[in-house]
C-alpha cells in the first residue's frame, strides 16, 4: 500500500496528460491580472487534509486561477470560499478561509482530493483525463483505512466515488444511485461500511444562482457528522485524535 506522501509525489510528477501539463504551465506563465504578482503552482494538485481522515471529499478538478495557482485543493477561488466556511462550521477545518498553502489552514478528520488533478480548459476534464487520474484516487482510498464517508461534489466526482467502491469490491445497489443533491448510497465490504453522499459542486455557477445554498451545503456535512457519530457509537471507528495535517508542503 502506498503512503499519502508517495501518492502526492506521484501526482505532482504525473505526465500522463501532456496537453494538460502544457495548459497548466501556460496559465501559470500568462496569469490572471488580479494575480499577476503571484507565483503560480502550475502543476497537478495533490490531496490535502488529515492522514487519519474518516471523510474523503472529492471535487472535480483544480481551478485554473485557484488551485492551479495555490497548489492546494479549493484554495484561492470562489468554490473554496464557499467550501471552507462550511467545513469550519461543521468542525472539519481550523479556519473558514483558504488563501494559500501558508495560511495556517488545517483539516480535521477530512481529506480533500479530486477526480482530476490538473486544471482542465473550461473546467471540463475529458473522459481520458479522468481515467488517467483515477488510479490516484484508488490509491488514496486504500491509504485511508478509517474513511467512513465519501462526498462527491458534483456528478463527475460522485461517479468517481462510486467507481472506487465498485473497484474495491463494495456491495451496493449501484444501478439505483443517480446523482442528486443529498443522495446517499451505503456500500459494504465485509465489516467495513462506506456512506457515499452526493452534493452539488460549490461552483459560482451553482452558488450565485441559488442552486446550492449555504443551508443545503451545511446539511451535507451535518449528515457526514451523523454518520461518524453513529459509527463511533457502534464501535466501528473511534473518534479522530484531533491531529491536523496539511499534506502539500
């Protein structure tokens, strides 16, 4: 089994999609006027969070001027400005804002990753690009033996979550698991049960139009906490040790 550090190193070195590496590098060179004084990350973005997490949060892909600039998932753009306050309110983040990799933010009992690790043009990774990234998600799942809840932000991320569970031999009625905000699927593999939860992605397109509200998003993490408390009460997994971990360095 690979460690999270090994997986992160492999992600950052990845060149399976040369066209994406070229695109992220181009964005990093040309920059956005608002960030012209910033040094962009301009590479695949590794996961971020607690190595003992019981919640695995899966997004779509880095934003061209968000994570591709900062090198940390959901950091430096509107999606992160909606996500991290929700994680803070739910007790999974040490602070409600995410500015850059040196802002002191740490996650508790939660790790954030993505279906695609490079910023894609128009925020739309191709099927081939998603397939190239999928082994990293499998490796992260394998490295996180305490995970009890997997949250997919958006239809593509939720599909990746379900694929991980199928690939790892979990049993569930996958044919009856359409994407919908708040949808749940309970999958079991021997003594281990995973609750997969679907959420609308906290993109500006969803939050500015009211398709995803603060209350709707908070309900996702309230449900995640309910599952963790239930499992702890059943003796399946003890509470997290309160250890914070900021994975990318």
